[in-house]
C-alpha cells in the first residue's frame, strides 16, 4: 500500500540550511509535493517535482528526488523564523484521480 | 478567487450531537477531498469526490460519518452521533483532476476545528 514517512521534528538556527527528508512507496507517483502548514491554517503547496526530474530549484528551496531509493528531500537555504511550520511530503496515488497520500509532517523550529 | 471556504471554523458540541461541516470548493475544480488532522494520526483522507460522485470513502472511520456533494459548489461532512474521539481539525480541499497539464495540486481550506465534549 501507499505510505509516506518523514521525521517528526527538525530544529535549526536562523540563517542555516534546513533539510527535510521523506521516503515514499509508490514508484509510479507522477508528482511529489511539499506542503507547508502554518499554525491555525490549512496546508499550502510549497513546491512540487515531476517524477522524471532529479532536482528542482525555486529561490531558497531545492527539491531532490532519488527514485531508486524513493527518497525526496526539501532544502531551505538561509532559514528564517517565518519558515517555522509543519512541512508535509505527499505522493500521488497510482490508482487514479489525484488522491494524495501525505506523510505525518515534519515540524521545523527555527531559533535565533 | 476566494479559495476553498469551510464553515464553521470552530465548533464545540456535546457527545451525541449531530455535527455538520460545510465546504465550498474553488469554482471549476472537479475533485473534492475531506481530510481529518489529529496529533495522533496526522492527516487522514476520509473521502473524495470526482465530478460530485464519491470515488473512495474507505477512509471514513465509521457509519457515524457521512459525506455528500449535491452539486459542484457544495459539500457536507456529517457526524451523527458525535463522540469525543472525533475531535480534530477537518479540512476540505479541491483540485483539478491530475493530467492534461494539471499537477494535481490540492487547495486546502482553513479547516474546521471540532471539539466534542
């Protein structure tokens, strides 16, 4: 079955880089996504990567995809206090439609 | 666009009462999803609709839960009777169906925080 796993917590110092890791099971996922959830809010798409790509860069964000190991990572450069949030990795379900399977979320805490 | 609109934002009720959560998806989207978020279980998919038709309700925890989508612009999630373990944040999300250039991105509402005493 589908499963997405992430570490639950990450603490970094302001200005450092953050790396959030994720493993998934469905090798036929078309897209993989990173969503961000701020306190009291819904999830918002941060970035996504198409399954035939290895890397995608978007300003401070770098997504790396290792399809062989089914590993996805999100790197945030120059992490700021405003980046403190929960980050969810998600894969598309191979059974059709665009049902997304989410990980448990990684809580990123940024301290001075 | 106003985004996905959910109501109520907060609800406190007593065990045994009926709860109805409402969702208005983004106009033009043809898929709608109900998720539940708790500390213990994270984000769980309860049910999703495509073109107003329920596709998969295997995530609905019990018969006490039901969802409807009478038209493309409205959906409800009902819990009857409610129990304390139903306390959670319930999210509605909508999207275009994956494919044809669409990335399948889900647009989430702000959520309905339910507390059952």
